[in-house]
C-alpha cells in the first residue's frame, strides 16, 4: 500500500489509484478454427495517445470492435474507462471503423443529425464547420460521394464528439501521403483534452511521433505494451523495434 507524505504530521493520505482507459484480462476470440486473440491481458493508463500496431490479420480490428462493444462472443474480462462493456461504456466511446456504415440514402446533414440525436457529447456546430472545411455539401447523398469523401464524413462526425475514449481503426488507410498530415492534424487538435485516443495503423514511421504509448499485437498475442519513452530509451525508432518484435508474426496463417 503506497501513501503520500503530508506536512506537519498530518495523517497520511492513500495514494490515488491509477486509472486505466483499458483493462483486459485473458481475452480470447476466435472465428471458427482461427484464434485471432489468444488469452491476452493488458492495462493502458487513461489520457494517452496509443498506437495499436501489428500486421494485417493480427486482431487489431477485432480488438477495437470488442472495446467498442460491437463483438460480444469472446471470453475474458474487458473494461473500458473503468466500465464493463455495455451502455455506459458505449456512451463515452467514439468509434471510427475501418469501413463506411451510413446508409447510401443519407445526406451529410442526415449523418450529422443522427449523431446529434444519438450522442449527448456531439457538437453539431463543430460538425457543420468541419463539413465546410472538408468541402462536403450538407445536402449531398452518400451514394454520390467518393470513398475519400465518405471517410472524411465519418471522421468529422467522430471528431465532433467530446468522448472519453476514441477508437480509430486505420484512419489513414487508403489516404494519399499528402492528406495524411492534414487528417492527423484534425485528429490531434480536436479530440477532447485528457481523453484516450487508440489509433490502429500500419504506418508506423508516419505516426510514431504522435504516440505516448504503444501496444503491439502479433499472432494473437501482446508483444509489446509500454510507454513511448521506454521504447525510445533503446536508441531505436518505434518502427525498428516493431520490425524486430514482429518478426515472423508478419506471416498470417
């Protein structure tokens, strides 16, 4: 038991308990005979920008969907923001999935109104301003948008929330290099202060400067879970460590 020292002989106070954005114990998930997550356990402190790294097929998207409450048929214990997965955890979690999900018939303004009705922490004014910055017509239907425009729309509604947890699954996937820095600037300047941002990516070199914490997965296991300063103290870049640690985990069964 740790105690803080107090002046003038006052009674010692119990040290504040460290709070975790994610607490996972013995989590396993399979798809038939293929075990994607194999009895993994980890803690990640709140208020961090977390890089979720790993080769394709290592379970990154599955983990994000479990944290977001979209997948339920797993074994193990999962808590997000100190809450078990459920209505309360979902209400404080913003998810940017790896694929579009709005109906084709929706217009930009319909998507904004949908989020405004569904999430108490949604800032409609901010979303409309984003639409203008992104060059999105409020009355344009999704079915007439390019893939890039649809991705911008999903990003703007997610980043218009003041959530405690942001789960971003490959937000730069398919984005040309010239647009990556713009999108990252939008993400980094618009998520709520002191919230936790978990960002799945394979673009390690482009994004490692943004991370406070790194979680690496490979072949269904946690290979690395540590703060960025610990990794940098080795004198190597995150990308170099990533390549060393992953090794044959690049080979997906």
